[in-house]
């Protein structure tokens, strides 16, 4: 079923987008191995999820590391394995990534999360800042 869904999604998206499976949604090794065999990407939120994705054959350059609270050790592990990108949640986190990268003498790819200053929504929904 997973293989069929990925193929359907890829057929609709063509080459405009990449699928990145959220490992936190279900880190079962059989699911991650299928994602790896299908040459899809992964979104991880911890060093444990990163290692699980790598161990199951997901290519490091197809992995993105998202979420707040990344530790220096987690950043180092992600940078060392050649992860596709680290999604930066704050200016302070960007400084940490830069420091770790310089220390390791490895250039890191980052993605910036930007929350635009929209007028207040009637629903009360608000992103992190």
C-alpha cells in the first residue's frame, strides 16, 4: 500500500517536489526500508530518527532535520553524515549550526523557516513566532 501511495503521489507531483516521510509519524523499520528502496526522503526530528532513517537505507542527502531543540551532538551527527538540510528554527540555532560546521570544517545546508507577520486570524491559530 505504501509503495502504491508513493508512486501515485510522485506521478501527480512529477519532478516539482520530493516526498519526505515524517519519521516521527511511524519509525517502523519496514516502513523506513520501503521509503529508502523507493528512493524517497525523510524528515527527522532527533538523532535517533536520523540513525533509524540511515540504517534503513534512506540516503543522507534526502534527509532533512526539522524541529526545535536540536542539541549540539545531534547537529554534529547530522552534519557529519552529509544530511540534505537542517531546517533552522531560530537565529540562535543558526549560530549553533555555524559553530558546529566550522569546528568540523564541513559546509552545512540549511533551510530557513519563516513565519510571515499576517494579521491575526479569527480562528485563533498562531504559529511559533
